[in-house]
């Protein structure tokens, strides 16, 4: 009698892990082919139009929308954690004024652990999860204070302490500029924070999960994530978009610049995505919003240049699934909010901190060390050659 042999199983080589599902999440769902992004089942467009960043954080961390008293409690808990220790302000003062902002942020996020008694290591027990949640709340609340006050330091301006009566977006712009923003400006930032909060198992989120899965602490995981986000193929792209817009400089220059890049097979920053092969759903609303804020702040030319770039790239590349991603129109939006170009990736980190932390809590709730294998391509049975004979 013959028996059916099971197909041999074992590790497969998947460069870039594009075809590997390495974790489970209840936070965000992406259909890259159709251009869909949902947080806990709610379309990103509906959240951008109707929600706030704080409500979105509640949604991601609790997998449901909050009732009013629950939202109020989260807001108060965050506000109570806005302030950073004096030692961290002193540390910021010691940074070179020309430090790369993401280097500064990565260092400061790491340093916060020195002042948090919860930040030893992680446990998967209920009390360990509660500790991770406390760390997550502090990280989300304090990150805007770190970024804004680093920016003030490098501009030679005095620190501005957080104002606990403000929401996160208003508080950030208050600290950054030393004056209360208009409602429209604060809302603009709030929308960007919602849109960037979570995005499946992107590179920085994966990095955070790898770190927490070793039962390291939240601060280590967030430090890993900030470092990973920094790269131009990930969070750094929004800065590159603004640099490109500055380089192009005028409407007349758009066509020769973009066509030249396409002919030379160079990347156009803010286009393409590993997962989306349709229009990035975060870019859809952001485009409308960018037009509005560009008009309001006298920067319409920037928006029109972006639109022209989009038209040329889509004509050449839409059939290959190359569309604008979230970074493309966030560049114009951040610029119109008065945020310096080299701070854009920090803005992304400020928002994604909630997604990273949420993923780390999910990881702890069902933990297994993340440890893929490498395909060895080197020699075998090689002799050890003594130094004198090499
Ligand atoms: C995001 C990104 C890394 C995705 O990379 P990926 O999934 O590995 O996609 P690939 O590199 O396989 O690209 C497929 C094809 O589209 C082209 N392409 C991808 N992004 C492009 C872009 N921004 N501009 C021009 N062509 C692009 C590639 O050159 C490749 O062409 P080929 O088939 O002729 O070689 C890539 O699109 C990119 O570098 N974009 C610019 C940076 C950016 O905006 N990043 C932010 C992401 S949110």
C-alpha cells in the first residue's frame, strides 16, 4: 500500500520578505491592489475626515472607537505625560546644533528609558503588558516635546514647555513656534498624524516587533523603529520630496526634470510602494487637504508643481503600479504648516510611535522570538590559513 508523502516543508528564501506573513495584527488592514487602508476596519478616509489623532490612538490600542469618557481619560493621561525630565532638556542643550534631527530623536527616545522605572524589560504576563502600555503612553506623549524642543535648541531659541490643556497637534505646534496655532493649522497636523499612525508590518514596525519579541523594553523597540524609519526608502522619503520640489523650483522646470529622471531610470521620491500598486489611500485625502492648506498659506505654486509631477509620473508609470504614496503630498502639507524640511521624518515618527507601540503590545500578547534564517552563499570546508601564509 502506498501512502501520500507530505510535500517537504522548511524555510523558503524570500528576499525582502515581500511574500512572508510574519505577524498577526488587528490594527490596520491594507489591500495594496485596491488601494484600501483601514484601521480596525474603518476606512482611513473616514478617519482623516472625522477623527482626531487621540481617538485614532485609542482605536488602534483598544480595537474599537472610544466612548466620550474613555477618550477624555486617554487625552488626560497623555497630557499628564507631555513633560520630559529636566535631564533630557539638558541633554538636548548638549547636542550639536547641526545634528541630524532623526539622530537627535533616536538618541532622546532611548534616553527617556533612563527616567522610566517601567523600562527594564518586558514580560508577557498581564502586569508586564500593563507596564508596556504605560511606557507606550509616555512615549507617544513625550515624543512631540522632544522634537519641538530639539528644533528650538538648534535655532538658538529658549525651550517651550508643553501645555497640558492642548491636544497633541496643538501642543506640538505651540512648542515648535512658541505661539498657539490657528485651528486650521492644528487640524492639518492632526490629519497627518492620523494618516501616518499605522501601516501593517512596514519596515520600522517589523523592526520594533523584532526588538520587543526578545522581551527587551518599549524604549529599545521604539529606538530601533526610529532608526529604521530614518532611511530614504521608508520615512525619509517625505524630506526627499521637498528637496526635489525645491530643486525643480518652477513650473517650467517640472517636465524636463521629471522626464530626465525617468529616462535615466532614477527614482522619483514620493512614488511607488512595496504594498500599494494602486493610489495610496492616504494620499487621496492628503492631496485635497494639501491643496487647501497650500491655498490658505500662499503656497499654491508648490501644490501645482506636485500635481504636474504626478501627471507626468502617472502617464509613464501607472501601468507599472507606480502612484503617489503618502509622502508625496505630506511634503507640501508639512511645508505649509511651517515645519522645516529636515524635520519631516521626525513628524512621521511622532505619529507612527502609536502604531509601533500598539504592534509591540500585540507582539507581547502572543509572543514568539522572531528569528528568520539566512541563505548561506559562502564556501564550506575552507582551510584556516595561518597569518604568515595569507
Ligand atoms: C517604495 C519603494 C522602495 C518600493 O520598492 P519595491 O516594492 O521594491 O518596488 P521595485 O523597486 O520593485 O519597483 C518596481 C519598478 O518600478 C520602478 N519604480 C519604483 N518606484 C519608483 C519611483 N519612485 N520612481 C520611478 N520608478 C519607480 C522601479 O524602478 C522598478 O522598475 P523596473 O521594473 O523597470 O526595474 C520604491 O517604490 C521607492 O524607492 N520609491 C521612492 C521612495 C519612496 O517614496 N518611499 C516611500 C514609501 S511610502
